């Protein structure tokens, strides 16, 4: 009888939450690791649906307040997010983009069809000069993706010359005539996108040869040389990383990998963005393990093929991808954004931080109105998504020094056949000198309590913010009160112990005090 009573009490405790003292997190603040590059918080903006046109670019004549055509409200929200860089113009769009279509007087630019995304007219109103105006307004770095699908090495070389040239070559004079005397600062330049798919259905060996060929002709003044990026593999496939890091030894600074996450784990029948059961909450979040796995496998390959660590790994497309929103153009990739997406983002950040030595950039897909967006717009209105708030909470980690963490007794969270660790943790010393800890409790129904230690001791207190909501698919909708907004979070040590109570389905980011 006594035994049964004890079992009942234990069940109640577990039922009430994942209990204190069970989970212990130890941060080693005295063992600094690699820097968490701010570009891990990079963005991706493609000519796709209303991602650029309407969502960000409304044109200088629009009644929507804008600076030279870029929406003031959207730019202000993105500046608050401290967006470090923007990748443009695609994606698959880049694989068919001819940069000369996007320069000169806007009313004289050719109208084309965006064959990849929805078959809609593309009037080329946003081109090179407009893109650089956007990144300069944001104070962000520029990542330009050149066309290797239908372009030529000459076209890719001349685009770079047009942007960075300084002398009196005709192509540089053309840039001046188009309104830009000073060269643009191109921080990153990629040759091709998804060359295994929409970028040309190539084999890695063939692409490696093409890359070596094309990259030979990329010339810039030495002080304005971008980092050159090769298009890499997808999802769990590390073949491209292996072949490229073995076969390309010059003019390569990074390999760009992509991996999207669908609740079903499959391209066909991806699953819904909202109105899903708890099993799909876990199926979605637990897939972040594949990101960790592919990064761990890539590290082994790169450490072997590039022991001097000259080649970084960029994760330049990632995020959630759901079935098209009913009633929307399926080619516009419109989807709702919920609390689940915010947790998915934070889990990605924690994984990227743990591979900071090689992973020096990531670009969420995409910035506005497309896939896992930061901002959704409709006419002159905008709403900040739960994912936006996850990015904002993690700002202190931009350029922080990563710190080792140990998580003990982390229970498994399991629903149906899907399972994952309950708590995910990251830590870093921010540029402000403080130790920051980012925590995710993935359990959708139960809070988690954990004891936090800095080395052998409990800190005095922590202070920061928490992001959670009552429903798994809580979202922020235009014209309605937002359901997912950060609120203050703090905890104090008692009796030499600092216990953090993470609400169910939450992200907590705190600075450690004392
Ligand atoms: O982000 C949407 C698309 O996903 C990109 O255009 C492409 O590179 C990827 O397949």
C-alpha cells in the first residue's frame, strides 16, 4: 500500500511538470569556445510571392510610407531585429535571374515571367541598386547570389565588376550613370543555388568543375573582395560538402547547405501550419536533430578535407515549410507562423551555436511573407510573427563567445512515435560581457524546472524574457491582438540554488547576474 502511494505521488509530480533538481544545467563560463557569428541570424529575401514586392518594396510613389520605395515600417522592424545580412535575389529565382534586367531607369526595365514562383510578371523594379539601398538602410551586409543555372561566367564576372569596380571601365561608368558613384560593398557572392535541383540538376563533380571554372574570373579590388560561396547539398546529404571541399581549393570561402523542416518529414503532404495535434508538434521540433546530425557529419568531412579551416559551412536556407495556405497561390509559399515556428527557430539557433566553429552564417527562409517569415503584411498593415520574437530574444548571442554547457537528467519528451530531449540549452558571453543562456522547453503540456549553475556554483539571479502562449499554434494575426509576445522573466537563487521554471512550450533567454 505504501509503495502504491509513493508511486501515485511520483506520477503526480511527473504529471505536474518535469521536476526541479532532476534537470541540471552547468555552464562553463571560464572555457570560452568559438564566436557565434552574428550572421547566424541572417535573412533570405527572394523574388517570390509578396516577399519583396508588396511585403517590402512598394515603390517611391506608393501612399504607404517608404524611403525610396522600401516600406518604412518593415525596415524599422527589421532594424530592431539587427538583421546582420540579407541574401538576394534567390533561391530558384536567382537561377534564372539576369542582373542587367534590373539596372537603369525602372520604367525601361524588361518585364519577365517569374517562371519558378507562380508564373507572375516580374517587372524588375527591384534590382541591384534597390537591393543595396535596402541593405544600407538596414545596416546589413549584402549576400548576392549569381545565376549559374541560365547565366554565363561572363555574366557573373561582370555583375561583380559592375558592383565593385573603381576605374573608368565602361561597365563602372554605367553604374555611375545609374546613380552610384561609390562601389557597392558586396560581402558575399555565391555561384549558383541548389545546383543539385532547380539550379541545374547537376552532379556534385560537374558543379565542382564549373565552380572552379567560373570562380577563376571573379575579380574585384582587393579591399572589396567578397567571400565566395559554393552551392552545397541538401537535408542530410553531405556528398556535396565532401566533393566540393576535396575538389575546389581556390576562390572558395564557404559551402552553402540547405535543409527545410516539414511536420510529415516529406515534400509531398508536408502538413499544416496550424490546427495540428501534439504529435505533429513533436514530429516537427524533433527534426532539428537532423540539422545537428548533418552539421556533425559535415564537421568530420571538413576537418579531414580542410584541416586549416579555410572553408566555412553556411546554412543559407532553413526553416519550416507547410502545405500552401488554402486560397493562396501555391507558388507564393504563404504560411501561417505560430509558436511552434518560434520554438523551431530557437532550436535551430541552439544547434548552430554548438557548431559555431564551422557554421558562420545561416539564412532563414524567408524574411517577409514567405515560408517562416519574420513579418507578415497586408496592404499598409504588418504583424510581427512568433519567429520574429524568437530572433529578437536571441540578439544577445550575435557575436557572443560560445560557452560549453552540460545538461544532466534531461527527460525524453515523447508523443506517439516522436521523441526528443525536453530541454535544449545554449550559452554564450555576449559582447556586453554578460553570460547569456537560451533555453527551450519543447514539452507542449508540461513546465520544466531546472537548476542552473555557473561552474560549481549557482548564480545569484537571472533576468530576461520568455516567449510562450496558451496554444501550440498561437499566432499573431493582422488586425487582432497578438497572442505570442515576449514577457519579462526572472529568478533568484535561494539556499544556494537557482531554479528556473520554464513554462510548457516556451523559449527563455536570460542574462546571468552574479
Ligand atoms: O525558399 C524557397 C526555395 O526553396 C528557394 O528558392 C530554393 O532555393 C529552395 O528550394
